[in-house]
């Protein structure tokens, strides 16, 4: 596994699934061109760029570069690293036909090619033996236990937590869970939730 400090930005869920086997870190999808209209995700990406930096890993086709250029215009250039994949022609297994340009995207490439692209990007990477131990990961059950989901004032509790961490108010619960696991351990969240400005008590 490669531990990447920066938040890794990819186009779609299949890219994220592929990279999840290779990267220990936060992976955010743009949902293709969906990022152009998704103000909440734009705000999240700007926040991550400021606090952690971004590593952009889009496909090598025209669409991938349109998305990459959009992100370059949305955040300061010094907060972005770029990982570029080579032009390799073929078809992803799950697709009936090749893409418009006939090039394999992130999901269709080997882990070794993706590893090389990441290591060449200049991102802050370390190679480790595996992901964070499951015991340290924050889960949806933890969010429930801390009153961040499943109770009448859960939205207010999430808003206080997001304010404390400087996160966008409109981000979804699933996005919050991913960012929390990127920022802290379960123990650190527990300590944070005991603070009065977070609990509201």
C-alpha cells in the first residue's frame, strides 16, 4: 500500500475502487463532469487542497484533461500535484465497447502503472504494509454512537463538528466519514467529541 498525504481526486467510482487496493488515503470522485455543478464537492475539494493538498489522477483522454483543468482553476496551483497515466489503448472488462478515444482509464490500468504514476507525481508518499488497522478506523456505527447520525439532533451535532474542523457545512454524512478517517483515528475523534463546543453541552 502507498500512504498518500494528499487527497486523491479521480473521476468515478470504479477508479476509486481500483485505487483503494493501492492507496491508503482519502480518495474523492468528481463523478465525471458532475463536479462542474456540485458546489458542495467543490467546497470540500478546496478545503482539502488548503489543508492537505490534492493529487489529481484523471484519465488520459480529453474528458480527463477537461476535469483536471477545471480543478486547476478552482484551487491554488501550489496546492496541486498531478499524476499522469500513459496512453494505453484497450477496453475495460466491464464495458461493452472501448471509450470514445479508445484509451484505458484509471480503472483499466495495472496497479504497477498506477503506482509509478503516483510515485512520479511528487506527492508525499510512503510505502507501508497495509491500511490503518480496522480497530482505528471510524465507522458509521461510531457516527451513530456519537450522535452524528440516527438521532433528532444529529444534523446539529454534525454541523458543530464540521465547524470545529473547518469543513463545508453542506457536505454529506458519507463525505464527512471519509474525511474524518483521513484526518484522525477513532480515538482522536472520541477525544474531539468530548469537547464542549462539539457536544453543545
